[in-house]
C-alpha cells in the first residue's frame, strides 16, 4: 500500500484531503505543520510515496523538502496553490502543482500523473 503524508494547518482541510487520499487507497499520515512531520516520521518507519501540502514556497520550503527527501528518497510532492504555480529551480524531488479550487477527480488525476510520471523533476500545472 502506498503511503501519503498530508501537511496542512487548517484542520478541516487536513481531514478532507486525508479522507480523499484514503478513498484512493493510500495509507495517510497527517501533520498540521512542518514541525509535526518529524514526530510523524518517528511513528512511521516505512516509505512515503506522496506528500500533499500547500504551496507556500520559499527557500525554507525547498530546504524542508530536501531534508524530508533524505529520509524518503522515493517521495514526490504535490503542491496545492491558490494562484498560478511559481517557478521552482531548487526543488530536490519530483513535484507538481494543483491549483485551487479543484475537484476530487482532478486531484486523483494529478496524483496518478505525479506518481506514474517520468522519473525526473518537472513542474506542471495539473488543474
């Protein structure tokens, strides 16, 4: 079973995204903040295949993803954003963007494309 990590500070959104990913067949780990991810990491020893998080992108986000990828080298990140996706050059793993608002079917397609897509880093809007 593939494992997804959802990082979201809004409790309702965290629950909603986790429920949807579970309906797709993922085992889901939930974290309300980046700091909480490290607690979750100690509770889960297996691989994480997908990280779903808001696209608050800055230098610290790239550093956070790089540190997380050291622990979970096979992970891919789906950033959810409010506007057009920003340009990223320093992201250390494969990633994609999903622009809000989106339908469940669009999320399912974005996850499938990201996980089954080419084994290279690429930014693409999947809305």
